[in-house]
C-alpha cells in the first residue's frame, strides 16, 4: 500500500500527538495537555480506576490523582489510526509501570497495560483528541489494597 504525502503527514502528526500526551503526563506538565485535547473533549479513565468527564474537569483531577505515585512512565505504541478528512480515530497500546507507596512504608512497582481508544479532529492548530477512553488490558503487581480502593476486585 502506497501512502500519499497527506496520509504520511497525518500519521506522523497523530503519533506526535499521542506521544505529546504521554510526555506531558509523565512530566506532570498538565498545562501542556491544552495542545493535546480540544477544550470540549470528553475523557473516560474509569477502566483503570479514574474518572470521566469534560477535559477541564479531568485536567484539574490529574494532579491530585497522580500525586500519590512517586514515579511512572507511559510507553505508547502499536498505533492504529484511521483518518477520514478532518476527523479520525485511533487505538494505541500503553504500557504503564507505576511506583506505588506501600501503606507500611517503602514502595513497589506495578505494571498496567491498557489501550487508548481515541477520536481526533484536525483543527487550525493541528490534530487534537476530542474523545479518549481507556480500555483495561491487564495489571500486574497491583497491590490488593489498591484494587479494593479502585473497586477492581
């Protein structure tokens, strides 16, 4: 299959968009997410124990939710993008190791596997996410106390 220059450009721009999201989250630079989401975007993090709602609500929740984790990384890949004019969709794999504090001291690392299910819109500023939901794939090493708190048991 031969891709046009526009198709290659769209794919590279969408890969940059989802990578920019991961880097902003990992840097705890939540204002950088303004270049990732449209102001009216809908985000659903419930599959991995988070909240859902409009982008401004979720953006305000992120610093509070993530402050409990000393460190984490979001590795994204297996990009599957479908573009139709100025809209599109995507399914992106995310491998997310997170350091978790133990209630009795110390830390442990859990590993989360999830899929981002996205819808995109081309804007004058470039591609943006208009809808993102998480799809749980697996968790490894998640402490039982955390599973209970997230109601994942």
